[in-house]
């Protein structure tokens, strides 16, 4: 028996690397080329399947989803059938699709379906249509982009007619988009009025799922119990300046299911019924011949509880469905007082390899001034920048400002302005708000500006005004303002304008958001800022990519602070200036280098050029996925790892020593997501390569020595 064990272990040790390689080839996060969307029909079943997710619908006697499986781990997400959607029209609820008669709601058996019936007043299935996925934004790209490929996949549409006589003329189309290369389905619906009456849509619930519960508890409230973790939900209806989606989300509702009477919870309080809808909308009238389009629900299946893998999955979704977020121009933030300062900054950008100049807040550019003289002046400056191959853009504030009692959002509790998200704010549906939209379009169309930094984008304020031309009243005020904001972002994105905006409009055209920082921290000493910045980068790139984020470097005083907080004079703080640049560029994150200039001496200029040249040399790997190694705490080393199995340089280590002493550390480096299986070659900076054998966890042990308060970078091949 002892010899058999030894022989068995020997055979296993030979086959483990091969098994690991096969496993790696099937991991869609390493290579997703084999996972293509397909739509098939078998009898009464319509199947969406891309090898990562399978969703099955039975179409008779009405459409219901009967199967929703994560093919990566075999997890069944559904325990019961629900309507395909629910509309509240003229104050009354109507289901779209769905069947009745499931008595046991803890699980579903196919044999039960034949005994279920359709509701006569529900929207009834008519037909299906199939198509390919088309981009929701006809994005035009002017900037360096890690991946500008448009998303692809298959689209399935179910058409329904109204079952209730009072809704004669209403047609509903429910759309499912199954993406290639991702465990992702996007759901939306369109309501068409082909009749003669006006209908008021009070609410659209565009997804309803009876999910398998994540946690069973005999007692406990819904807010105390874990929500299902096998699915990640996002929609293109999010705001509140949190710079995180989960806090900005306005549409995901985990509810209790009254029909689920066999659940463990004594009071039936398990949160296992998913409904997706905007909470403070709609109140929208659709007239004969008009249509209404719902939000889009992004349903991304998760195959692990591991934080890094979940983050990689979310980041891959953005890289695929919102390819504009992969653009990442190198830009400076200029504080200008006159035109000559702008031209000088353009010259410095061109001389150092910077690709764009943004006129920061407090500058003398006013994008709301569409007079002929102002347009002419900035057109000439934009032409000058373009001759130097430098893009140009400007900051504009929308929300946290007071315009007038007539144009500000009206508080429904007081009937007066005030009480908005930022205190006072204009209503996007007011005369001023609509004029603001039109002025931005005019300025960008006529000047040729390339970047719009929209501070205080619409943050979700409701408005009780009944005189604003862009909305009817309180009910429709949030929805219509969101639509105005989105349309403006679409318009700009389709003309190649890059958009920075501190709110979650990524799925509707914005490119970059703040990485997450506290502004007053930039008044702290530079040494503090360096560690805090690395913490911000570490924390802000779990669900966002580096290219989706901006950081901040105050070249001059910002939010207070003395000489110890700023980099000017630049030539006197070259070490700190260089490390701050390396921290951000080393993470693939652009920072707002805010001040009057990029360099003040030839020595400073040489340093800036050196960092930019380094960044451009390794730009592809530095804009690749981040693996989080150790968060900065000022007590020991910290760092991160970029990985990309498709590149020759499959990894890039960025390591930092915040201590006053030299340190030598042996660091575990995980290389699974670099696509390496047996051997890795590491080169510190441009030094000689050294080979390391990967262990069974696809890790190596790397010994590094770091000088006091220094950094290093290491290539992995």
C-alpha cells in the first residue's frame, strides 16, 4: 500500500501542471475567445448560452425564465418563476409574461410547468426577434486606448401585446443582450404606444427574479441577512458622487418573497426576490406614436467569493461593454489667468510628452460663454494645441451653484429652492439647465475642444417645479433630468470628447471618475500624501480600472497647507515629484497635476520626460489588470502587480518602501492571472532576467531590497 501511495503521488505530481494548464485555458479571465453567444430554440424553449451563462425561457402559454445557470461553477440562480417585468400604468400594476401556479417556491421542477397558467390581464407573448448586439453609444475615440474593440454578442427580443382591454395599443418589447467573452446578460424593455390614448407610466420594473437565497436564518430582518452573491447587478441609473457603484446604485432592490412560505426564516423575511427599477421615477406620459425606453440592467454572474476575482470580473465588464473607459490620455491640470499661460502650458505638454491640457477650476476659460468673440479665441487656442499634437479641454461646474429661484430645483417639502444634494443647484429641466446643455454643445462643436471636465453633474435632485419646460412636475423630474444629462454625454462621446465627471455615468459615456480621496488631505505634507495616495489607488481599483480613475497632485497650494504640502518650486522637490508621478503612472492612473507648469528648470524637464517615456514604454502592461498585493500602511513595503496574459511583458510589479531604513523582503507574487504556469522571468528595472519556478498556487517568492523612502519596478515575462 505504501508503494502504491508513492506511485500515485508521483503520477499526480506529473499531471498537476498539465491539469493546471487545462484549467487555465478554460478560465475566461485568462482567455475568453471560446465563449461566444448563441441563441437556440428547442420546442417551447428559447436558450441563451455563451458557455459561461445559460438562461432558458419557456414561451407557452406565456414567457417565463425557468433556468439561469452560472456555467463556470454550475450554480443555479433561480428557485421560482416570476413575471418578466411589471409595469405600473395609469396607477395600476400589470405583469409582462409570467405564469401562475407554482406552489413550492424553494425550488422549481420542470414537470410543474404544464400545470401553470397565464394571467389574462398580463401582457401576452407574440413573437421573438434575434439580432446582434449594437453599441449603445457610437463612440468616437481620439486618445490612446488599451482596448477600443466594440462589444459583440447576440440580442433576443420578446414582443408582447396587452391582455387588459384598457391598455389596447400598448406593445412591450423585452430585450436580452448576451455578450461574447463575459458571463453577462443585459436586460431592458421598450414600451410602445400604437393606440389612440395617452398612457402614464408610473413605474417600470424591468427585472424580477426569484433567486436562491444566500443565507438562511430562522430569525432576522432583510437588512441583517446576506444578499445573493452569485450575481452582480448594475444599471445605467446611478448617482450621488460616492465614486463607487454600490453606494451610487439607485435601482437594485432585494425584497422578501411572500409566496416563498417554506423558507427557513420564521417571519418570511429572507431577501431573495430581486426587483430592478428606479425608485423616484417615472410619471412619464407616452402619447400615440411615442415610445419609452427603460434603464438597462447589467447582470454579471460571479463564480467566486474571492474579492480580487470578483473585482476582475467587474472590471472586465467595463472594459468590454464601455470601451471608452479604456482610453487614458496623459493630461495636465492648468490654473490659467490669461491666454499666454495656456500657450506656455501647451508648449510644456508637447515638450514632455503630455497628450492633453485641461483648464482647471479657477481658470479663465468659460465654456458657458458662447459669444462669437469667446468662441473665436478658444478656437484659435485649440488650433494651436492641435498643431502641437496636444488635446485641450476645460472644467465646467453644473450642480453645486445657485442660479435663481426660477431655475433652481424646488424642494418638495418647502416649495422653495434649497435642500438639494449640494444645498442649492439648478434644475436640468429649467430654462437655464436646458440652456446650459445647449451652450456646452455649441462651445465644443465650434471650438474643437477635446475634453470636458463636468464637475457636479446631475446628482439626482428631484424638483417640484411645475413651470420648468424640461419636466412636468415632481414625479418625472428625476427621470427627465437624468435623460438630459445622458443625452449630453452621448452627444459629446459620439464626437470624440473625453469626459471626466465625478459621478457614475460610465455606462452612458463618461470616461473617468475620481479614484476616491479626501480633498483636504492634499494640504498635508508631501510624505503623508504619498502614502495616502497609494492607499487611495489600492482602495479605488478593486471595482474600477486605473483608466477609469483620476488622482490629484497639487503642484501649488490646494485646500490650504504650507510649503511642505506642494511641489513648487518643482526643482527643489524633484524626488517627491518623481515618486508621485511614478505612483500614479505605475498604477495606470492619471492624476490632475494642478499648477501653472510641468517644469521650471531643465533638470525638472528631464525628470518629467524620463517618467513619461517610461510610462509610454510600458503603457500596455501598466494599463492592464491590477492584482492587489499589500496596502500602504507606512509600516512596511506596499505594492501592486499588473497582469496581462496576452502581452510579452505579462506582469509589472510596483513596490514601495515608506520607511527611513533599507529593507529586504521575500514577497509572495501571485502570477495566475498573468497566464504563467511553470516558470516566470523577472527583471528589476532594466537589469538581468532571473527565472523563478511557480508553485502549485501559481506563486513565486521574490526577494527584493528597497532603499529608504524609495520605489522599484519589476518586469515579469
